[in-house]
C-alpha cells in the first residue's frame, strides 16, 4: 500500500509515522525560562545523531500555534538537559506531559527531584538513570510552530549502579531499564527484551556466498 504524503493531512501523516517508526527513545527535557522557572516535558521525536561532536536532535511540536515551552526556553537560553525515561519513571514522565500553563512546575506535579547540573543551568531529574547536559547548536524552523532542536552534549550522568567500568565507559544498558515510545497515545516498549545479531565482515559474507 502506497501512502503519498502529498495527498494526506498532517494528522494522518503523524499516525503513519508514529505507528511504524518504533520504538522511539524518549527525550525527557528539562529547561529554564528567562525568569529561572523550570519546565519538564517528554518528546519521542528524538535520537542521537553523532559522537564527534556528540549531537542529539529533538523534534518539538506546536502549542496553540507556537513552539512549546521547551522550544521557547531553548531558543532564549541555549541550554537544556535530556533525561532518559526508565520503566520506573514512566508514570511520572506521563504526568509531565500534561498540557499546563507556562510557569507551572511539572517536576513538582510529578513529585520528581531536581538536581543541579554541572555545565548548564537547567536541572537534571534525579530519578532518571541517564541525563545529558546540552547546549543549543541550532534550531531548524519547520513552520506551523514546529522545529528541530540540535544540541551538543557537554556532559552525561549515569546512575552509579549502571556503570560497569568507568575508565572504559562500559555501561550496563539493560540495567538502565529504559523504555521506548510505540504507536497510539499510551503504548511503550521495554528495551530489556533483545536479540543479538553480530555484524558480518566482508570475508564472512563472501565465505557464506561461496558455500551456497
């Protein structure tokens, strides 16, 4: 079945994208506005895009025709923290997704603990197993109050019991218990159910072809 996006409404394009591009990691973003008030909100149009420099990208949609508070704060201050969402924190994350007025403290609503960051002003979330302190690289305006935020990762916090070897930067990924966003309004996936498929070298591929 072909879906030509030129013939579809934005709502139907959204349904197709979020029901097929899965699972998506969740950026639980904390920012500060110019008055110092903290905002927290989750975004699943998110991923890491490189390591040198370390870059993350977040797609931020509109709120009443304008960019959401997160995008406005990043535009004005240039700083944000991406906290990753574990199964233990998913319900608190869901509370911070409630569409409240600017200036409302979503962390307090969700009974979450702010912790001071080391390189940026916005706090990280203590309950999150991973937090990435970021500075704005660019904001790509997409129109209709939508934008893609590119951020450079300045520092990362990982919960101590999830670090296997700090010197070698080995992390116990399954222990993080992270979740990903699925389709619909309330479906998520665990990252602890996995399969291992080793990468194949050219020599191994050629040997396999010769054996056919």
